[in-house]
């Protein structure tokens, strides 16, 4: 089993949209894929066009109030989905305590037979430095850090780098919502190349209105606007991921 972690130093960096696109594309390439959301925002089903979020999911699994076969879904695209589930503040505190004191529960989850040995698990993480990030990155084979071209995201790289270097898997950075016509974006791209060297992927995801439109329509981007620039960018990225994980 290969675990791919998607993380970012800021919110709004497009992790969830990218996770959905990667799951869909890798599934089309014949991979067995499970998409897992570890973000308490629990919005992945909204982006997939579901009319309501699941009340139970990963959160309740960790708290041992449900079982995986009751919360794991199969999407129309063919991949499996494990949403986070609805939680209140008290439950989120309990989950953090469980992750800290009983990390073996997370390990046991990924060893469940429903996570097949030859499958790919894509984990949509909360923004850094949520506790989920370090726990998942201790297990992941590939970490993909999504950045947006603004100063707060670039400044956030320094805090992440030491942890990424210590993590189990290889780590790469991807620039999202990039507009090559904007001087600031070009300057920040150059700064990232200097700071990150080969860890910055040599391509980026363009800023594209099709993404906002697809969210408003409650449809995945690759279904709503398959010929858009961003969809083409995501295909390129997913082909790179497929080659990287072998």
C-alpha cells in the first residue's frame, strides 16, 4: 500500500480539490484508490456533489464508535472515500488525545483488509501544523505540499522543512493558483526555486475560474470542465504522481 499525504502551510491552497482530482485520475489509470479526509472541516463530500455530509467517518473510527465497513463509500468515479465525519469541539479534543496517546489506532486502521496491499491511499490533511499532519507523515510514502503564490504561504515553508526532511516519505512542493502574467507570482516562484531546489515541481497549477464554478455547481473539476487549463494541469500532475509511486 502506498500512502500519499497532501498538506499545505496555509488554508485555501487547494488540497481537497487536488486530492479529489488525484483520486479520480489514478483510478482511471487502473489504480485501486482510497481517498481519506483528516480535516475536521469535513467538506470533501460537498466538493464531490453529495447533498449531505456523512455523520460518521474517520473521527468515529478513531474513537471506536463505528467500523470501517460502515463508513467507507464507493464514489461514482470508482474510488473509495472515507470522510472525516461530523464532530464537535469535545470530540476533536478527544481525537487529538487519541492521536497523541494511542497512535497505534491509526496504524491499525491502515492495516485493515479493506485497505488492500496494492492500493493507493490519498490523505487530505488539515493545514500545517495540525497534529494529523505529523501522524500521517510518519506513515506516508509521498508528501505533496501545495503552495499558493503569496507571502504567508512562502514564509510557512521554513517551519515545515525540518519535519518534512524527517518524515518517512519523499516530499515535494507544488505551486497552485499560479498566474504567470503577475510579476509577484513570478518573483515568488523564483524565490521558491532557490529555497526548495529540486523539491519544487517544475510545473504548476494555473489559476482558473473553472474551479470556483465547479464548486458552485457541486461537481468535481474534471467532470465539470474536463478541457479547462486547470484540468490539463491536474492530469499532468497525476501522471507525475503515477510515475513517482511506480
